[in-house]
């Protein structure tokens, strides 16, 4: 472990050296982020998951830097190029970019113009020109004229000699470490991204029309705009450049390399201009493309992570008997009944909307199944025919105790055709599997959604354009965090859920399920040690996150780690009661003085966690489930009208706004400028996925299936809204002038430095949404 890395990370993250060092050591010992955050608070000074993850990622970055440094040193030593000065520069490089700049002059290259000139013996002339910038050069250049029939050796005249010398100088200037750093910083601060439509691609690439003649400072361009432009370029509709003012850039190089005012200086001037235009400029543009893409990826991944977390931690209905319906028109509605554990007990098909006789048959089937299986809730997929199916179910005369809930079915079709679904339901077709997934999503979104690739859930932004490896790693982090925050019922959890438990993997998850199947339910956490492959370290990392309700030990169903059972037993003894009584009695717990139990490895943070868990053992951190209903009579996009105010649910949050389902099979967009009466910079600070909101319809474009919505409490155009459904936003209204100013500010924020200067319409964000 390199001490300088610990100090660097501590400084970057504003943490103490001790916190970073302790966390790094825990990682070296095989600890996971959830375990460290939950059960090693004293060691890290109560770092949270975000801080621990940041330490982990920076350690990985710095290791990659060291690996590259080692590789470069090895290459230089093998080629006998290493010097003390060069090693000092390599050792002093603090980033991959600066390290590569130091290595640039020594990097093996394909044959360049400078190499050819050096082969012709023009290095000495190049040196003369650089060192004698105030002197005449023709006589000196004439000494290097070589007449030869071989083109690679010929230097026919003075101009050819000078050109070769300039080629050598241009490469030297481009390879200069300090010059590269200076121009790199210029690109970071001053570069402008410009995009244009490809020739005769205006009509075919019309969805990218906002970028047909576009420019914006690279440092300011939001992630979604950069990724949209890059996608347009990859599809052949756009081309874009990242450039700085050439005169400014070459001026900086001239200050560095130009020191005279004679004929030789003019050659230096020409070499500098050639160096930037042919070598250094394109090199820095390539780096700017890569670095800006990396930043855009990071921003988009953060949006995806935030949305996924909200979706995975959505309120569960819990263990209730559910009827799930996957709606359809001509093919009918697939109906399944699930028991309280989510097991399939019945499936059939009904055909509502196909005539009175079919409606009556379907109604009788629904009523009979609800009675036979004592159904407590009905889950309806929100795809095709969902609102029509919901209306039909509500008119069936069901008991008021049965909740009817619309469920987001995004990705259900992918699950139904997956190997996981085939393994779970080998004798059922994909329609049954899809309906089961819809029902289970209502019961426990987390347990069901972990079976899907997070990218297929539909809460990301440009996920197909993002670095796939980084996206997967980040989304896996979110899934792991959510699974371990909630905890897992080890006797009912699927292997897909178990594999995300801290310390486990696919192989161990399969072993747990196999052992459970062969030997029956686990009776205690200790029995997990009998699972094939479960060693002491895996058990340490995972045990606290796995629950065994009614286990042999009273704490097996809680988040108290087995390593602290003895401590709790001592607490119960001090309170003159059993652990069961300690769990049940608040007064007995209040008798305990936590300071008494502080030791070298257990401090007050852990003791306070234990007491909170004793008060509510195995508590679910997710919010209580509440039934949500769309506005009655609003089933299709044609039912919407300007000014209509109605309830909706947020399905996706992007950098430019939020998408809201209002029950018409097409999500509407609340542009960032319409999210609040106040200025909004980051939509995720105002709305979250699965949040229930009240929106006002601003504009409906039926042919293009675009809906523009607002969450402002009062529209600036002064038009009154009319309500549909229940609810309303909280908050008051401001003066018209204040609203106008904020609106202009919001529009400027999204538009950035748009070259055309035109104010984007409210459908601007919708067009971006089409690019997902």
C-alpha cells in the first residue's frame, strides 16, 4: 500500500489519513462496501457507502496509474533510454495524462516525417535553427543538400533542407511535456464543441436537428447533449469538432519556443504553426474527445444509478395474495394468481373488450379466482390495453378491500424470455412468466428486478452510449447496496437475489439454494457455514445481511451480526431478562448504559445500531406501500388537453427533466424549467423515480406522441388549469416578473451557448428523450 496514495485520497475526499488507511486495509482483507459501512464504523470513523466506494475507486485508479508507470519504466529501460532526469519526471507524474505527456517523446511511433528528416541527417540543421533564431540560415541549410536518386536520402535544395528541419522541430514542439500540458489546459478551459449535419442527411437525421448547426463550450456542455451529438455522429447524421482558437494556441507555443526575430525565427514560426495544426492540435482534440466522453459517462451513470436506486427501493406490497394481469387486446389478458410467497398457483386468459358475452365471462372468472384464492391485490401491467383493463377490473364489482394497482412492466418481456425465467417456470410460456413478474414486482420490486440486467429496466439516459464496463460496475454497486440495505430472507430468496449479498457470488448463492432444497429451510445462521464454499470470510461478510425468521437464535432474523450475539446476550443478562424479552421491552433496553459495553473494537456507533435493531429487528427500510391511481377517464393521449391537471408517477429522471406516466401509454416530459416555481439546476434534487406528482398538460402532439407537462403550481401564461383526479402540488406562487426571470434563466441553463441563439421549445427535451 503506497502511503502517498493514502495521503492523496485523503486530501481529495477531505478525509483523514487514518480513515482512508483503515478502509484500504479492510479492502485488502476482502471486506465489501456494505459490510464496512454497516459493521466497521469504528474502524473507518463512520464513513458511509458513498465515501467508502469513492476510496475503493480511487485506489483502483491509482493502482492503474502505477501499473502504467511501471510499464513505461520497463519500456524505457529495455530500450536504454532511461535517465535520472526522465525517471524523476515519470515518478512525479500524478495523472495518466501527465505521465503519457512525459512519455510522448519516447513512445515508439510509426515512421513520421520527422523520422524521415532525421534519416536524411537534418537533425543538426534543426538544432542550428532553434539555437540561432536571429541569424540567417540559407548558407547553413546549403551544407545539407544531398543529391541522390533515392528519394529517402535526397535533399535536392535549401527549401527541402529547411522543410525537413521544420518537420523535426514540429515533432519536438508537439512532444514537449510542458507545451502539451499548457495546450491541454487551454482545451480544458476554452475548447468549443461544434457540430454540423452531414451532407444531405437533414431529413433522415431530423431527430438531431437541434445539433445541425450547434456550438457550446466543452466545459459547459451537459452530459445528455454531448452524448446525443456523439450518437448522431456514430449514426452518420452529424460530424463534430472540438477546437480552440488556433491563433491563441500557437501564440502560447511561440512564447515558449520563439526567441529571435531573424530568418531562423521565421522557420521556428512556421514549425510551430505546423506542429499545432498537424500534430499537437489533433492530439489534444482526441484527448478532449476521450476526457469529455468520460465526464459525460460519469454524469449519465450517476443519473442511472440514482434512478435505479429509487426503483429498487420502491415500496413493496409485501407478502399478500396477488392476481397479476398482463393486458392485451386481441390476444386477451393473461391472468395469474400468486400465493403470499409469490408462487404461481393458477393461470388463465380472459378476453374483456371483445363483446358483452366475453366481458361477462371475464368478469365471472375474475370474481371466481379472487374468491377461490382469497386475492388481496390485483397488479395490472402498464403496457398495451392497461387502462382499458383497469377500467374493466374496477367495474367487476370486487370487494373494496382488494387494491388495484398499475405496475410498471418495463423489462418484464426480457425476463420472461430469460434463462432465469425458463429455469423458474420450465412448463409455462412467456406470457405466464411475464404476468408472474408483474405480480411479484408489486409484492417486492427489489427481489424481482434483480433478475434483470439493470440496463433493461428503462431508467437510464443514453445507456447504450456509455462505457459498458463502468456502467455495469456502477449499477452492480447500486443493486448490492439496495439488497444489503433491505436484507434477504435466506429461506425464500432466489439465487439471483442472494448473489448480491455482501460476501456472496453466483456460485455461493447457488450452493445456498441447493442446500436449502436438499435439507429444508435453514434453522440458524450458523447452519450457513455448512454450505459448500462458505468459508469464514464469506460468512463474516454475508451473515449480517441474511435473515432467518424464527431461527434458533432470537437475533437470526435481525441485522445484528453473529459476531455481536455474545455482546447482546451480556446486555440481556445485565437487564435480568432473556434476549426475547430484551427485544420486546423498550423499558428493559432503556436500562442499559451503552458506555459500559464500549471496547477496543466496539464503539458507540455500533452499539447504537444494535439498540436500534433490537427495537425493530429485521425492519424494512423501504417506505410503506400506498395505492396510486391514475385519473379516471384519461386513458389515451387523445384524452389529454392543454391545461388539464392530473396525477402521474415519475418513470425516469434525466439531466434535462423528468418523464412522467399519466396513464396514457406514453410518458410525458416535464422539462427542467417546468419542474418547480423555483430555479432547478439538477432535476434529481426535485423529483425521484416512482414519485407521485401532480402535473399540468402544456402541449400534446398526438401524431408524434409527445406530451409536454409542468409541475409548476401556476403557469406563467396565466391560463387556469382544470383538474382531473385527486391531489395537488404544495407551495405558493410568485410574482409574474420573478417567474419570467426564472423561466429565462432555466432556458439559458438548458440551452447553454447554442450557436443559433434560438429559444428551445418545450418539446426540445422530448426530442432528446427520443434518443434514449
